[in-house]
């Protein structure tokens, strides 16, 4: 399977991100298991750092337009590590929604082509992207 533009570090970053999502999913399935959620967060952060690079990762989280999302994301991780798993996960989920909300509009363009449910799914993703504030930022200074 050819990977056209990924370097070796980025391939490892994709693997770490995938592992982080699986650990977060298993942490949810096992009723907010603190250890699995913490491991998922760590793997996800390491994966994003390897995928984007340390400087671009810092720029992504330090952008002025995303300070609320970054603060909520880091506060949620801290709450999970301090054994407040349900509240921490909810706060972290809000932070991820704000941080990655622009991605919903991108996915909406692809979802529109799905037969039968595509237009409805695309509309829901457009609304979610608007709620996350994607129109306010409009991809002006994305470091990614």
C-alpha cells in the first residue's frame, strides 16, 4: 500500500493517533475508565506531534482564535488525570469540538455525495461546523 506523501515519522504519528482513538473509545465503552482515557489522550497528543511536527502542533494549540478550545482540551485532560473522568471527558470533548470543528465543513463536502442520506448528513455537518465557529476563523491562518 503506497503512502505518497507521508514520512516515516508521520506514519508513526498516524499509528499513535489511531491507537489514541481506540483507547479513548475503549475507555468510553468501559464506562469512563480513567487509565484508558489517559492513555488515549497521551497517544493522541504524541501522534499529533509526530504527524504535524512539534512547532506546528504548538502553533495549532496556541492560535488566538482557538484559545477556548485549547484551554478546555487541556483542562479536560487534567481533570481526567485528577480522577474526575466524566467531567473531564465532557470538558475535553467540548475542547475537541471547538479545536477540530473546522473539519466538519470539510467532511460535509465529501458526505454530500453519499446516496440517499448524503445531503442530510452534509447539512448536519455544516451546522456542526457553524456551531464550532468555523465561519469566524475561515481557515485564515491555519498552520496545518
